[in-house]
C-alpha cells in the first residue's frame, strides 16, 4: 500500500481588491496540477466548489481582517483542506444575510464537509474541507 505526504501549496496575497481573483486562479491551477483536468478547462464541478470557497474566505479576510492574507491548500487525497490566514484575531461569525453581505460563510458551510476557525500567535486561520474533484466524480 502506497502512502504519500499531502501536497501543500501556499499563496501570500496583497491587500488589494484583485486578490480574490488571483486566489481563484492559483486554486484552479494548483488543483489541475494535483488532480488533472478531465475537461481541459480547469472547471470540474468539485474544483469549482473549492474555488468558490477560496474566493469567499479571501474576500472575508480582505473585508473583515487585516494584514496580508495567506491561502494554503492541502491535498488530502479524497479531500482538499483550504486555509486562509490573516492578522486579525477576531473569529468569523455568521450574520443575517442581507442584500449586500452575510452570504460568504453560508456558502462555506453549505459546500464544505467541515469548517472552522482558530486563533494563531498572530491573527487567525479560517479553514474548511471539501471533497476533491476526483472524489466528487467517483461518488464515494
């Protein structure tokens, strides 16, 4: 039986309004490298869920956190763990959904098999786990 260490990819972002788009491209590219790209467009259904969650967590870090957000992806084989760090110690709280806010964490809750947040020495990390595109296709 072959075992392997999980693959890890990390991206440090600037505090700019273009950072969420950069994080989405990074995520698609990383997942295509790890799991292939069956359709050839980087948009497998499982991949798109992971990209959406990354986008939501990065947007939350930019809007509600401070400092340089860092996206970290860990390939667990059947799942991908997404972590977004920022320098704010305030943990995220789900708020009532309004026309302009409150939907991001709901999206993360709905698409993830697990999610949470914890304080770190400096700031916090918000994380979630989702099935890989390979796992989603196999239906396991």
